[in-house]
C-alpha cells in the first residue's frame, strides 16, 4: 500500500546490529522486508527497513552518545506508531517483541478510550525508544474510507 503520510522516520541507536535484529524480527512478519543503506551526513551508514508504505532508518549513535539515556519527554520524539494490516498480526507481535529484547509497557489489547475498535501494543526497543503497533477496523477513520463518487 502506498502511504501519503509519513514517508520515513530515522532513529539513532546504541548498537546497530542489535537494532537491525530487533526491527527486522518485530516488523518482518508484518511485511517489512525491504532493506537498503545510504551514507548519512556525518559519514555513518543509515540502514532503511522498508514496510508497506513507510520506512524506518536506523543509524549508529556516535561514540560517547551511545550510552546517553533516552528521554521521550525532552524535546524530540515521544513515540512512533506503525500500523498492522490485521488484528491477528498485531497480537502475534507481542511474543516477538519480548523475545528480541524489547519491553512491552501495555497491551496488546483493545483501547476504546482512544477510539472504538483501536487495538494496540506499546513497547520499547532495546534502547528504550517507545514504539506502538496499532490496528483499527477499515473505515474507523474518515481517511480510511474510499472517497465518495
């Protein structure tokens, strides 16, 4: 499916090999199979993992920065949410997340307080970057419905 929203998000990680195993392992069964690398502006390699409509870029933190703690309440990113194609794929991701070194903070479950039909799992990657995987029934949001006519 082609996204007309977020094209890609780049994340800085403490251990690129660990991050690649985690992101490929968690998102691979959701259709995230493509991969390519490009040079970053500081000479680092950016590893892009392609999903259905979006991409996550992973780059190694420079020496000295790799041990700094993540604080999602500082200026910057709070969390990133990716969408699963089916509710079953969302729920199946929970076991992979923990097996690959992630930590689940909530879910997977139905979150009617967000929107009826909203199912999600909130988790942290091995560096403590907060991620969310969600699924909603088709047509839950106006933008998911086909245009009239």
